[in-house]
């Protein structure tokens, strides 16, 4: 399957923010929908609450699909378009196939297409921010620095990395090992016994 070029995606996004959004009437719980649709294959459907906060958004860029919702995050997918007569497309019959996991290449394509938008449409700015944050998270996960740090944290420590013994202070008294005291006492005892034997032999000879 051929992927759309970055230029084609940017053209679709540009056409999207040039159209006027259509706002639907309030529905359940006061939620209403705001719909942006361009003839270049881009569509943005936003669901907002009574206070105007975005609760859900669905973005279609050609054959890529993105769905974001409050509390669930971002999902990617693809759109299967039904063609009529071999060339015309029926948008109403489009089928969305959600990816089991977030597909990085789709995310990067959409974020790159929207990053040049500098307008004031709050709904386009919202989906642009969502995609940018998701791409930043993806780049952080794949960062060589992060990989290096993770590898270093699981690798065995080299002798140079182990804690080194500190040199004794020149002005401090040397600290004798615990076993050294017993060896010194034994040597004194042997010396005393030997001295007593020598005195006894000297007295016997005299």
C-alpha cells in the first residue's frame, strides 16, 4: 500500500482549516458536535461539553484515522473507502479499522502535517497538541539516550564503578583488625613463659 506524500497531507490539512466548521445542536448531556470537512480528504469531528471543553475528536487524513477521547488517549487506524463506479468515493460508507496498537508511522505523518498550522481554530489547535504530545512521547521512548540509560541500569557493574575504599587519614591512629589483638596477647604470653623458663634454668645452673 502506498503512503500519501507529506505534501499531500499538508495540502489536506490546509484545506481543512480553510473551511468553516459546522456546529450541531446540543445532544445528550448538552454535548454538541463540531465538524470540519475539506474536499481534499481531511475531516475533523469534535465532541464538546456544555463548557466547550473537547471530550472526543476524530481526525481523518486521506486514509489515516485518529481517534482521541478524554481518559482513553489516542488511537490510530485506517479508513477503508467505498468506491462507486470505480473512481468516486462514498464518504458515508467509509469503514474505520482501528489499529490494535498505536502505529508510529501514522502518528508521525499526522503530527508533521499539522505542525505548520498557526491559526486560531481551537479544535484544530487541540488535535495538533494531542498529536504533538503523542509524538514527543514516542520519540522519548525510542531515544538512544534512554536506551543507553536503561542498558546501563541493567548491566553488571565494572570494578571502576564499584565503591572504592577510602585511604586512611594520616593523622588518625591505625585501626588494627579484630583478630590482631588476640595474636598480640598470645605473643606476650609466649614471651612471658619463655622468660620464666630461662630464669629457672639460670637458677638451676648457678
